């Protein structure tokens, strides 16, 4: 069963609707003691990374997340929370994956936020993207991006500059796009995560 870490900063409804469509059983986790009994975890998130980090800290759950040895998937801001630092509010984050989350506007000449469908490429094989063709489009909505790093980037996209569309370190995964809003490809990715 999948546990959704519900810390008050996620678009829970669209995610749970997608999981229900796919027949993926899930439960809500609000406190550390509720982490038990799940096979994998999703950290959703929309909005401001600094504010999301503060909400996550108030649950007391961060030390327990860091100790998880089962698959964890961060989505959008949930992915950014896995990194060391965000320029959004100059915020220290969980530090699970040693990357930085940066703002687009100082680095590109394109409209920010980056919103809409964008091709995603997979420089290395990953179970998360099994049965999804390279160059498939996923749906993005974000003003901040995680720097590209070949050690942790398992999928990349380009919006004026290349950035991490998906990252992985050990059992921790993150996707910048919204799989729950990305049609068939997004549903395939959620099913792949269910099978990791």
C-alpha cells in the first residue's frame, strides 16, 4: 500500500483521484507513527518550497523520512524538498539528495513559470520510466528547478536550460512534473512506482 505524506502543502485530490483510477491502494500519513505498514511513500507538494518545508518540519516526520528504506517519490515541490537548498525563500531543505533548487528567471529568457507540456528524456535506465518512450511529454507547472547532475538526474527536460525532470538517490525518487496530470504516461509512471 502507498502512504501519502499529508503535511498540508500538496494537491492531494488530483493525486488520490489518479491512484483511485489506477486501483492503487493508499492511505494518508499525518504523523510519524503512521509511517508503519506501507510499502512505499509519496510526498506531494505545490506552492512555496520554504513554506512547504516549514509545514513538513512541524509534523516531526522528517527524521523518519530520512531513515526510510522503502521507495519514496516526491512530486513537484515534494521533489524539491528532497534537495539540500532552495532559492525560494533561501530555504534549507531535507538534504536527502545533495542538489540545489534554483529559480528560472535569472537564468533564462523564457516566460516563468514554466507551465505546460514538455518532452522528458532519460539518459539512464530507470524502473520509474519503464515502458515510457524517451521524449514523452509530461505536464509541468514550476518557477524553480533542480539543477542537472548526472549522478542523480534520471530524466531531464529543457526550458532555456537543461534541468532535472526526475532524480534518484537510492530508494528516493523525485519528479518535477505532475504525473497525476500527465495522461497515460503519468499513469504508467505511477504504476511503475507501485511496482518498484
